[in-house]
C-alpha cells in the first residue's frame, strides 16, 4: 500500500497533466487522488507505519509507547492526521475563495477599466514594457491568475494581429508569474508558504523582489535588442458597446476598496495575529455590505450582475476544488513518510539548497507548482530555535528557519519556473485557453526567454544571499 499510494498519485497527476486532450477537468482527478491516497493509507496502516517513515506516528509513539495497535493507529490517522491537514488546507481554500470573490467584484463593476483604458500606445516595444510592468505590479497586489485574465482581455482591445497577440500574451504570463512570486498574496505558492509560517510578508517582498524583477527584465531586454518589431494595429471595432451598469465614480470606489481589502490582509495578520484568511473574509464581508447598500436604489435589471450572490456563481470553484484535492493527496504522502524519503534523497544526492530549489522550479513547468510546494513544505520542517541548537549541522539547519534561504528561494523558483512552458502555471493555462496559444509555438519562441530570465533571477538571488549573509 505504501507504493500504491505513489502509484495513485502519479496516475492521477498524469490525468491532470492531460486535462485538455482527455477533456476531463483537473479538479475531478485531483479530488479522486486526494481521497484514494488516504484510503490506501488507512487500509495499509500496520504495514506502512511499521516501516518507520511516518514522522508524526513516530512522535506519537514516543509519547505513547503502548499505542502500537490497530485501533490506536486508525484513531491517530483518522482523527488526528486527517483533521490536522484538513485544517491547514482549509485556511488556504478560504483565503483563495475570499480573494477570488473580491477580484470578481471589482471586475464585475468594471473597476479594472480605470487602469486599462489609459493605455494608448501602438509602439510594440513601449506597449510590451508598459504591459509587462503593469502586470508585474498588479499581480503582486492581486494575484497572477486574475491579472493575466484581466491583461489578456485588455490585449484583445489593443492588438489585432494574432501572432503579436500571442507574443504579448506570453510576455504577460512571464510578468504575472514574476510579480506573483515576491508578494505574499500574488501566487498560490507564496500564499501557502506565508500561511504555513515558512515566510513573513515583509521579508518575502524585500528578499525576492529583485530576483523576480530580473526574471522579467532579462527577457524584455533580449526582445528589445534582438527581436524584430512591427507596428501594432488595433482590432477593428464590431460596433457593439458593452452596457455599463456602474458609473465612473462607482468603478473608482470599488477598485480602490477591492485593492485596499487585499493589501490590508498582511496588516490584519500583523495587528491581530489571526490567520490571513480571517483578514480576507473580513475584507470580503465589508465589500459585500457596501455593494448591497450601494445598489439598493438601482433597477433590478441593472443590479442583477453586481450583487455578490450573483458574482459568487462566477468564482472558479473547480480550481478551488483542485487545490483541495491535490493538497490533501500531498498531505497523505507527507503523513505516510514518502516526502521525508524524498527529502533525504535530495539531501544525499544534491545537498545544495539552491540546486534543489532550481530543480523544483524547473519541474513546475511540467508539474503544477502547488503540489510541488506542498511537497517541499511536507519534506522539510521549519527549524525552531530548539531544533537549531540540537542540529548536527547548524549551518544547514539555518536554511530552514522561518524566512530562511530555502523558503525564500523556493517561493521564487516555484513562482517563476512555471513560465518555461505555457502549461506550467495557472497564468499560462489561462492565457492559453483565452487566446488558443499553441504549446509548440510557445516552446519555440518563449521558453528560452523564460529560462534565461529564470536562471538570471536565480543568480541574482544567490548573489544577494552571499552579500547579505
């Protein structure tokens, strides 16, 4: 059963990777492997726990030596490990639900048009740099997936040529992933590390900003100096105008309120010491009450699409369920001890935290970065002061303290490595779906640019670490 758990995870992940050809939403296999890995674990309990790889069970047994029987094993896994991991996963799920709903409220009120309508240039280089930096900072304040969707939607109004549109949409993906990596709320993986306590908000912004900026600046410089350019032509208007249900003042107000609610989350955590999802739910509740009051006097037809009840139906629930399934599957592998075995192998065979993280980042271009980061969080514990004092190698253990070099560099690598292939990030998949970007086209024209930026940013982080430590 110990090996079967890995087989279930690998087969399920293969179905997730082949989502588009199989035409099966990735949430379905994720939920299956999230439950089946735990089923295999509970069925094979005596065999699995007797192997001695489960860190949690070993700690429990050290405190309760007489508990080594089937009844105690089932109780430990079914009423301790499952609930513990479900609670950790729920904090991420509720955070994502709150953030996605807030962003959807702003979008439905056409708040993003305040930003996007100001872009008028048709110069390809200027447009590329403008879109890239706008995306880079927007994805840090919002998140990379939402920012990509907003910016690609804008791109449709700015560029008519398909090849140019694909190219600029791909650069937006690079910028969105780079921008999400240095913000505690910019990417699911940084959210996971922040909520998990591996990093703090201020530190991740200070230490990962420069490497992330390098990741997008290097490809932009290469394109500026070595790639051919042609004038950007706007698409022909179809003569249809989207009906506006909000005034300009309402759009500005909702945009400011939405962004403020998202940016307030780290402040809320610092002031109250409560989990970040509580701050996100507070912001959502405040916006919900505000919009309900704001639209009371409007005709029913006008406010139908602006109520939060209506907006909740537009939130990407399958993506949330995907995270639930995949995180619980990784939790099962962590509980049984698989990830400790992998961590030990990486330590023995690789040993260098920079190389380990670069490998994880490169893998995230093929495998979704959520389970990779969840796996790394399960593979390595946060080193406490007591553990640091007792460590055989205090220098190596120092890498895994809160805000240690391993966790910082993991946030960078997992956030930006997925840009190497278009299927390697949620932002890339969104752009691919919206503009039907060809996988091979992206690999030929964008992958090397993304790899150059990824390695350059990694080099900047290494140099920064040597100077600061």
